[in-house]
């Protein structure tokens, strides 16, 4: 049984290392958004190229993250995590020296491969290393600081764009990797599930998953053309997705064993994840542009505007995880998305001439409260719904759901909101489309809250019934034979 305590020096090193590694991937999911207008101007790129700058990374990350989790479970989570950090930093260097939009997009796709290796490993290392009594708090800290990485991204991106230039948005990952790798090798214990050792990998499944996401994304981004190529691509993307499910169902060693979804708790929380992260992906992509294009702020001002969510995540995420461990996940996963939806509706007041104190800040405070309420419980509930030996797989599935949701949102929202190829160069046109997109994001969050309320279980403290034990709690994973306060 894992026995590292959170208060020990080794426990603090593990949290630091996993936060550093996952923050690299999380930062690049958000920090790039603030730099997009400057990248478009410097590389003479249209809206579609800017969407691909975000989505090329998300396609490979979402398509391969399941394989990354399985690799860690089989060959060692620390080993795969370290390889992912090194890969990610190398691809970041290529992004930083890219001479044109095509090279930048290709380098972003390579970044996503590194992210697929390190992201599930970071959370699985926490789940496999810490004593069950400290696991919820450790996950809360990881979620909180990871959320801070996502939230501080726009501020950091704005500062870099206004200062040394947008290329440093990517080059910053190199020194972070140089700090992370030695600490991981020295202080983080190796762990692996050991469930599968035949050495065979589900290459077909991984390829089909990534191909389906890439084709559907292309069809959504290029749908304005209405050409036969777009229609054929969309059909091929759906066909690849169906083939992926068939391969995973029949394969001897699938990277996403479908039996993991026999846990209704696991399935329910992943459905909530799809809704929540679709809204988040669309919000952060479009808000960074709205504050610069329509409101007229500089990249630094636009990034700084989003800092309230950072502060709230820093102060309260760990406490949110501990609270959810006591009361169960249903209430946080219902209330959190509703608060986020309210925050996005308040963004309808943000347009040309908007005031930060009167218009932007209230929306971000409400959104931040919603993120605090749901992020840590969401992550912990996913891991608690499966056996510890499948922690990497569970983390990979949930991360894939989150990334795929954000990917589709970035591809589809501009289309659904009526943004043209040059919309980000026209303040009035972009402002109207942004407001329509915020309404859509709020609606998706309300759907997520409804799913959580109807399907997520909140086991009562001390309950030992088989049904509750099947679904687990967010404190101790099932099948460990331990019943403590707050466990089912």
C-alpha cells in the first residue's frame, strides 16, 4: 500500500514535481490564447490558422493521452512522466523558433505528444504514492496548483508578448523542464500497475482516436467553405470514431478498455467533464481575444484581467477537495458548473468601453468560485471510481475527455457563433459573435450540472453497502478493503 505522507519532505517533493510537469502542459493550453492576435499579425495568419495553433496541440494530446496513461501503468509512471517532460520541452523549443504558421502548427502537434505522456503520469504518481489518508488533500493541492497554472497562463502570456515577444511563451518551458526532471529522478518513487506485461500496445486504437479528432476538427474549422472536401472529411472523422470504439471493444489489450465504464460513477463524472471543459475551452480561447480585439486592451492587460480566478484557485482548491471528501461529490459537481455558467452570462456585459471593476471582475469572481467548487472534486472522484492499479488509465480517460471537449469547442464555437476568417481583426463583428458564444458555453455548463445532479452518487459517511463500494468515494479507491470516515 502507498505510504508517503503529505507532510513529509518526500511528499512535498512529489507534489512539487507533478505540479511543475503538469503545469507545463496546462500553461500551454491557456497561455497561447493571449498571444494569438500577435502571432496572427507576425505570421500573417487568419482565424483558421489561429484555431489550429491551439487545436494541433489538443488533437495529439487528447488522441494519445490514453496511451500515455497505459504506458505509465505498465512501464513505470515516473519513467514515462520524465520522458514526457523532456519531449515537451524539446517541442516547445521548436515552437519558439518557428519561421511560419505551418511550422508552428506542426511543432504544436509534437508538443501534444509530450503532453500526452506527462499529464496522466503526474496525477497517477500522486494516486500511487500517497497514503490513502492524504490522497484527497494531495489531489486537491495538485488540482489547485494545476488550475493556477491554467489561470496564470493568460497573465504570463500577456507579459511575455508585451515584453520579450510571443516566442518566449514556448521557450519558457525549457528551463521549467530543466528544474523538473532532476527533482523527479531523485525524489519521486517509481510505481507501475503491473497489470499487463506482454509488451503489446494498442497502436491501432491510438491512431484511430487521434485521426478521428483531427478529421472532425478540420471539418469544423473549414466548414465555412461548404466544400465536398469538408463533407468527406467529416464523414471520415465519424467513421474513424466508430472504428476506434470497435477496436477498443474487440482488442485483446485496448488502450481504453470499455469495461472501465461499468462504474456508473466514472461514466457520470466523465460526462460532466465533457460539458465543463468544453465551456472552459471556448471561454478562455475567446475571452483572451475579446479583451484585446473588442475591448482594446493590451495582451498584458488582458492577461492580468484573468488573475482573480488564479487567486481563488490558490486559496480554496485544497479546501474544496477536503470538503467534497466529507459531503460527497454530487453537490460540488452540481453547484460548480452553475456558478461557472453564471460567470459566463455576466461576460455578456463585456464589450467596447467595458470597465474592469464593473463588468469584467464580477464575471471572473463568479467563474472562479465555480472552478474552485468543482475542479478538485471532479478529479478526485474520477480516480476514486477505479482500482489504484488503473489510476493512469482513469486519469488518461478523464484527461482525454477534457482535452477533446476543449478541442471541439475551439473548433466549433467560432463557426456556431458566426465568426468569419478575419473576425478577430474587426472589433464589432467579434464582439457580437463573442456574446453568442458565451450563451452557448453557459448552456453547456447547465447541462453538465444537470447530469451531475441526476447521476453522480454521494455516498453517506460510514456506508458499507456493496453498491456504494462499487462506485467508490473521493477519499479511498475501491477494492482496498479500508473503510474510513467519508468512505462508502
